[in-house]
């Protein structure tokens, strides 16, 4: 059974997912989705429209000896809210902060967890990529978040994941696996072996339109690889967790494969990228939130790459 921490709301349970009818700005919600596993659901807001540093999913996994946090939100303020919510659940130390990829909505809460004992974990390419984008992302945070953005400094991983890495929380192990270029070139997934719960990061979106920065074909391949195993519960980078793996993965793969096919067709027919932004995967429009803006961005990324196939 799911339980709520620090937020009261009326929930509807379907496929082990609780949907809240509202979000209160002055509280920070953690939802218990499995034994010792909690998720904070970010809001479905575009980074250019109403962004407040809290749009991604955040995971908390509690072992017998220690805690791991999976992504930390988009600002130090969000990270501080997360930290306080964790303290309300457990007094155990936070041994690891794991970032699933480089994007700022997932990493800038790291600043709240700098205490000299917590280790920051990420893809082997994450630290360098964060430093390369440091000025760009910190300027973006300052513009969008004001003072909250200005104090949200870049905190890079000290523990790289070259291929696979197992983290021990005490009677609970997390298996981390670095990915090839997909959503970005810094993606990794996290499996809590005790409950068979997979944190897919932004390789997987639910309800909200998937986003491609890295390589569309690589993202499709990564999701197909994930789908070769069975998970009791999957937590996406954005959207609601589910135990209905065929539907969750199927929805994402349907959209991404259609996007790929439609862009290829446009290139073959000599249709411009600007025109393709309005037509590619158009039949998916009513199936996803934030479709128009996210889909246009995807075409903008993918079209130039496919021109060189």
C-alpha cells in the first residue's frame, strides 16, 4: 500500500500508483511506493514556463544502515526540502546521492547534501559534462529562479560509474548501470534489488512527452534493452511510476519510433525541419502533456542528426 509523507490529499490508486488532485507549494511530498522506497513527483511544467526547480522525479531508498537519494531536483531549495522530508522518515545517514544524468532539473539540489560524508555518484562522463555546462546552467538557474538559483551551485560526482556499480545500504543493494548515448550521453539506471524497483531516469517519461537530447536511436535501443527484463515497479524521470511495464515502455517506444520514422520520411521527401516540427509524430499530440513544445524541440535535435544517416 502506498503512503504519503508531509502532504494530505485524496488519492486514486491504479496499478500501484497514487495520483494527487493538487500540489501544495509549502509542502514537499514523498510517496512510499515499495518497502523502503519513496518517490517525490515533480510537476509537469516546462523549464521555460512556470519552472520553479521541482519538475523531475526524485527517489529515496532506505537500507538498514544508510540512505541513497536518486536525483535531487533543480535547486538547492528543492534539495533542502527533500532533505527535511527524508529526516522526517528516517534518522539514517544519506550515504549516496545518485544523479541519473546531467540535466539541471535533476542535479542542482545536490548542493543541499554537501556535508563531507555523502558521496555523489554518476556516469563516468557526468562530472566533466557538468563542468562544461556549469556557466550555462548556473546562468539559466539564476534567470529562472532568482536568488534560489544563484545559490544552487554545481556539485559534481566523486564516484563515477564506468559500466556497472553496486552500492550497499545495509541489507539492500542498488545496482547502477551506465548507458550509451540515449536521452543524453550521461545516463544511468538504478535498480533496487530488494524490491525490484527500477529508476529509469529520463530514459523514460510517463504522461509527459519524452525528450531527446542525445541520440534518438540510442534512446530506443536503451528502452528496448530495459524491456528485456521484468521489473516489479518502474519509476520514470517524469510522470507516475507503474507496475504496468508493457504499457509504460510501449507508450514511450511508440512515440519515439513514430518520431524517428516521420523525420526520416520528411528528410527523404525534402521537407524542411521547420515544417517537420508541425507534422512529426502529430498523431501522438493528445496522448502526452507538453507535447507541442517538447516535440518541436525533439525534431530540432533529431532532424540534423538523421540528415547524416
